[in-house]
C-alpha cells in the first residue's frame, strides 16, 4: 500500500502545505484530493474506510518524512480530516477492541 504513494504526490502535498496563503480548509481539501487519487488504485470490494484511514496515515507520515518542518501542520490537518470523514469508523474500531 505504501508503494502506491508516489514521491511526486508527496512532494506536491508538501508544497501545498508550505503555502501559507492556504487556509486549514484548503489544506484539508488538498489532502482529500490526493487521497481520492490514491483510492482509485484500489478495487471497490476492499473496505473503503479502512483503506482510506490507512492511506491517510501513510500520506501524513510520508509528507512529514519528506518535510519534517511541516509535521505540526500535517498532523493537525490529518486529525481534522479523520475527525470529519472517518470518526464513526475509528470509534467503531475502538469499541470493537474494548468488547
């Protein structure tokens, strides 16, 4: 899965995160667009939310590895994205672990 994240995508996201004129919402949209591109590579029969969560975390890691100075911004945007798009899935994962 990690191999599907091209260096060009990572560099492009890093450049967008460096652009201080972009709002937090604009950064979230950039992340969402990149993830949408990556999701196209996976068959429809895979668990969509699980794949999206894994790709979200992998992309965040790769962007932070590429540009360590962006770690705080990348982390914040990633958490916001997960809260807005995958919160129910994450809660379900936690609840299933506790049962």
